[in-house]
C-alpha cells in the first residue's frame, strides 16, 4: 500500500532538550573517597562536630560494605562496575563570598541556566505560586519565598543552612527514617552529601504554596548526593515537588540521594517527583545512575504520606519511595509512572510497612516500556503483628510499546496479622496496531494516538500531581515518546 | 464521489480482491453482500488504508483525488469514515475526549476553528438522542466494557458527530438484536443525505429491510459478480449465495 503507516517503533525515539552544559567556574575536591575528603567537605561547609562524626561513621560503614560486596546486586538492572574512587564528591559554583546572600549575588550565568530549564527563581514569578530551592551540582543556590514562608514559621532552606541555623532539628531527625546503615547508597550519601533541602512546617500550619527543589548535575565526573529532610509537625500540611535534569555526557554519572519525611500526629506530606535526568543516547551511552533512597515515617496517629513520582529520565533508576506506618490510622500512598525507552532500565516501586492499627496503604504503579527499555516494579507490603485492621490495595499496570522492551513485576507480601486485608492486581497490555489504526481512521495522527493512550494509562497517577505539574508531566511523557512522526 | 477501478489487493501474499470496479455517487446507498471470505471486509479496510493490505493493481479516486496515496488519517480528515466490524477498546481515554479530538482534527484539516467545549457538548447531546445513547457512555473509556450492541451504536454515533462524506459500514448489523438493529438503522437513515454516500457491507439481508439501498452488489471470490437494485438482496435471501456463484458470469460493476 502506498500510504505506509508509521510504526510505533519509529515513534519512540527521543530528543533530550536539557542536555546543555553551563560554563561556570567551580570549586571541587579531588576525585576519590577517604576520610580526608569527608573532613574537607565538612570543613568547607563549616559544620558542627556532630555532623562530621555522623559523616565519618557513615563512611566507615560504607567502606566496610564496599570491601564486602560493594553495592547490592538484587535489582533487575545491569551495568558495569562503578569505580567509586574516580568520582568527584563535591563541586560548587565559585562565588565571591562563601554563599550568596540573595539572588543578586548569584552568578547570572547560573540564573540563565535555570531560566532555560523553566525554573522561576525570581520572586516576580509569584503567580506560579511555587517556592523553589535550586541545587546546582552540590550546593543549594537560592531559595525563593523564604521570607514569606518564615512569617508562618515555615523553615524552607538548603540543608547546609539548616545545619547552621537549626542544628537541634537536624540532629533530632537526620537519619531517623533512613539511618546510614540502611543500605550501601544511603551510607555513601550520608558520608558525602553536600546539600539538599530542609523543610519544617510547625504545628497546625498549612503550607500555602507548593515547595519545590530543582536539582541539576552540571560538572563532569561529578556525583550528586543531596539529602532532603521534611518534617511536618502536628496537624501540619505540606506539598513538595522535586524536578531533575542533567547535561548530555558520554559517561555515566552517579546520583545517590536520600529523602527522609517525618509526619507527626494528623500531619500530611505530599511528595511529588518529576525525574528527567539525562537518560543516555539511543545506543545506551551515558546517562545518570539514579540510585535513591526515599522513605517517609508516619510517626503520629492519623498522619499521611503520599508519594507521587513520574520517572522518565536516567539510564538506570533504582528507587523505592516507602512509608513506615507507625501511627494508628496513618495512611501511605504511592503513585508512580515510570517510563523506559531506548536502553533505559528502571527497577522501582515501594515498601509499605504497616505497624500501627487500622493503617491503610494504596499503591498505583504504571510502567511504560518502549524501545529496548526494561521496566521492573518491585514492591513490598508488610503487615506486622501489631497492625490490627490494616489494609492495602496494590495495582501494577504495564504498557508495552513495541516488542523489544520488557516489563517485570515482583510483589512481596508479608502478612502477620489475620485481620489485615491485602489486595493486589496486575495487568500487562500492549498498544496494538489495531488501536492506532482506530485513532487514525478517526483523523488523529499516530503520535496523538500514542500520547492519548499513554496519558489515559497514567491518568490515575497524574491526577495526584499538583495541577501545573500534571500538565508538565503530560508534556514530558509526550517529549519522551516523541520521534520522527510529522 | 468514489470510483474504484480494477482494484487488486493481497493479504499475507494471498490475492483477496481480484479486480473490483465500483462507482458510487453522492446521495447513494450501496450494499455490498457476499459469502464469508468473498473479500467484503478486505475492501472496506483497503479503502480506509489499514496496514497489511497490499494493493497490487488498480486505483481508487475519491473526490478527484488518489485515495490510496493518502495515509489513513488524511482519508478520515477528507471525509472517509469506517464503522468497524470489531471496534477496539481504548482504556483510559474517554469517549467524549476521543471524539472531540477526532472532530477537531477533521475541522483543523478543513481550516475551521476548534469547536469549544460548550458547543461540542450541545451537539453531542443532540446526536446521542438519535441513537438513544445513555449519557454515561460519553464518560466511559472508548468501547471499554461496552456490549457488542453498544459498540456498534457507538460507531454510528461517531459517524453522526464526524459527518463524513463517505461512510463505509462494515457488518454493522452483526451481533445486534432486533431492537438494537432498529435503533442503528434509524441512525443510519437519519444520516442519509444528498451529499453523503454510504456503503453497507453485510452478509445478511436483514439490515436492508430497514436501510433500503439504492444498489446491491454481490461479491464473490474477490470480484463483483452481480449488481442490481434492492430486490437483488431479497432474491439472495431466498436462493442463497450458491445460486449466484454457480450461475453468474463476472460483470463489470454498475454505473449509475
């Protein structure tokens, strides 16, 4: 037939539009990891003694793990061994003083970078209603809206600043959800983390705007190890979003972050991620290794932690945002869209640990595989003896585009209380040529068809995102699947 | 409006259409009948531009244009509509959203503005009455969980909204009970108009009691072997397809 159809295969090639490099002077430490490097990082950041101690303990633990077997090997991902001694663990844009005191002191080149990324740093962007903390390589560059939030008693600042200004809160909660002994990458992060975001919402305060962090890896051979800590005191509410991009480079870069959330009585934390790290090129060269530990603790009764993630970037994604449901009647949620295209690999899911009575959790996972992408859902639901009346509902759906990709599901269920109700549903479907033809026969292009089907598939997750980010996420999925179809 | 000349087409290397000639003018309703495997559905799919159907000879002129050179979406935008025999389910995409996107794609092609949400809703409500459709059907995913009858009704409903110039209905009557058949037929009759042509592909004469065709063609072994008026369908009903296959000489399609 002369009117030859475009196949799905040709659709799923993509362009990465955040792959530029910013020319900026940086101050780095030499590559490699030892106690000396850690002392240097801590000294540069002028940290109190307890932080240095904690970092050194984490380092020693990590070094013992490294000697034993290096990183864990159970994930369904494949990559050559990582040389941890070739990575630069600290890189910061050079500034005249130690830290910029206001936006005016931030290097204009850096501000232009964020503008290119569409991140509003200037307070004139008030309409957007988003307060942004931007992390460039290792340091936090600017936090907007700080004063307005301070009026309500909300602390939103870089982690470094929190260590200086609020050491009592840092000391109390750092490592309380993800101890440095938790896993290999958590130990590494605890030893070398250079910055990140810190949020504290006091009793009874509802944070009036979305808080947001934007991460960017710029320097070559640099790892990004940020640490985020969010505490919602009794009756508080906060919604938080993080976004991530990186330049295109041939070699792989390591990103090993830790996020800890603590919700006290009647508090709610919503944490949304739109992850678009550089995924590598079409042949699978380069891209970010995204090995992240994210966990929230519902410490108080009636508390709630909700994770929403849209993962479209990274060469390898390895993350399981989890909830420890300690308080009675506490609620954990996990909504995820993970897309793998070309040679991307994702092993992602969640853990819901039910400890308190009448705790409830919901897991909605949507995996999309295209090209030669491999997408794995791995999730654990654990109901402990004490979790009287606990309930869980899990739904894992996979969508395949083309026939060279893969979808895998590994649910782990551990139920130790007979009053618990646990439900698990899973489906795998494929966008069929007959579906595409149906759209085309109604006048819609192949590209519109794929985009409508994929967005329909992800609807349950997108509606959990704050409005403006839901729009962003839809666009991102569109770009990620965009190809040569005109 | 449509002229098919000496059309040959293969599926998986087997020749299914072996020289179809057919001329259809605006305002006419043509029924294409024939036994299973005679090539009826293949003809419908070739006209719509489905992958996997290889045209080996012949041509199809639609409104003065080479139809076979257009990708399927352009054929649709130019006003060619296929009501599917087996409409597929599209989970997660609401009927309303799908139909509006389709209508706007067609409108854009014709240089019209996108229809706004209120006007669309108003128009849709009217067309729904035509096919006795339930309001909830609009908010459900396209064809998902629809009964066989609901799917067929939904196809004709889409046709009513998209207002094609040439509608090809592939076995729209199959799987319908008598009440549903009457509703669907009523919808089709309401869409008959002097500037629209309809091709009904059907195995049975039953639908033709309700939608009376201007011409009836009998397809056998990839060729039109007999053409006539509506009475030909009745004759077929009595005598069966064997009568035609045994006696008829291949004829060149009728021109009207």
